[in-house]
């Protein structure tokens, strides 16, 4: 679904991905955007703070152990052996085209600086990553640096005030499987049921927009999807007056931003 949404949103700017130089910023363990763009003929590189590889050799897990945590190495090994094959089959099933797994290119980030020359990529894609970055301004600036003049950033940013924005595992799918014991929007209502999700910066839409607007030409800024509508009671609304109804119900934003054809760093 999200890949189809990306293709639709980018249609006015990119129709054919063949040969397009792409960066999947924060590709993650699932690498779905990297795999799918690769399958459409793009020359794509996936980068992540984590060490990403598709094979199951021992040195991969040792490297994750060294550069991340032993827990992450064990979890990745478990996922690779138990779920990866089934995950790829499911991805193939929902893909309108055949998946190509050859020539996948992944790099691990060891700092905020992207390990690429200026003006390298035609397109940077990023799905639910910016909310995990402490200095969004610096990251956006790095993305801009590695984009070619006229190049595009397509990002889906998960917003903190949304019902799933606290990243509590029990609120990952609020409409399909609402939590039975953690109250909705608990992360904004005193966080009485803390979880141990991945770190998030807690920024709101109004914090992100000026960053991207100030650095790029914003071609699109739209809601990703709305969620939790039937769970926002009058009582919860009355508690959360700092937030608009739109903020509480909007899961995220999708943005398309263009680097100026004339550079002015
Ligand atoms: C919610 S996951 C999304 C992963 C992937 N984009 C997806 O849709 O499946 C967030 C990813 O961002 C990565 N990440 C966090 N901070 C990052 C940074 N500063 N630079 C690159 N990746 C980062 C994490 O390691 C994690 O893989």
C-alpha cells in the first residue's frame, strides 16, 4: 500500500524508475522500499544506523553485535531465520511486479553525515524515519546535500500526537487491533503505561513543516492516513486541549520536496 502511494504521489515527477539513482534513508530491517525500487530498475542504496544485510552469515550478526547491541543481533538472527522468507513471500504477493533481490546495496551510518558525495541522488525516499532523528534539521540538510539539483525527497513522517505516535507496541494498529489495557493516547496523557519503543523526537507537524519548507521547494504536504477516529471520546478531547483534533487523528504526513535546481547552501 505505502509503495503504491509513493508511486502515485510521485507520478507528476517520476514515472519510470529505471536507472533513477535512489537513496532509501533509514531502510530498516524490512528494506521494502529498497527492494521494490530495485525491482523497478532504480539504482538504489539503503542506509540505516543499523547494519543491514540480506544474508544469514555469522559475521553479519557479529557486526550487529559490535555496532549495535547483542540484543539486536539476536533479534535480527531470530527474525532472519523465522520470518524473513515468509515476509518476502508476502511482499511478493502484494507487489504488482516481480521482486528483484540482486544488486541490493546497503550502507551503515556511523554518524549523522551521509557517506556520499554532494549531488549523488535523483530521489531520496524515507518511510517513518525522521521521527527517530534527534536533529531533523541536520538530517534534512544532509539529504539536501546528497540530492542532485532538482532532485526529490519523498518522506512519510509519523507524527507524535497521533494515537500510534507514541510508538507503543500495543497501539501499532489502532483501528485493527486497539489495545485492551493501554488507554488511547496514553503517551500524551501522563504515560501511565510506558513501553520501550525505539527513541522518538516527539516533534509535531508544526515543528517539521518549517524545516522542510525552509530548505526545499515543498511540492506536496498531505496527511498520510487518519486513524483512531472512533476512539477519540469527548473526555479524551477535553484532556488534550493542547492538540487540535486533526493532530490527534492524523497518523503522519507525506511530503515531496525538491532541491532547487540552482544550489545555494
Ligand atoms: C520505524 S523504522 C522504519 C524502517 C523502514 N523505513 C521501514 O519502513 O520499514 C525507523 C528506521 O530508522 C532508522 N534510523 C534511526 N535514526 C536514523 C538516522 N539518523 N539515520 C538513518 N536511519 C535512522 C532506524 O534504525 C530504523 O531502521
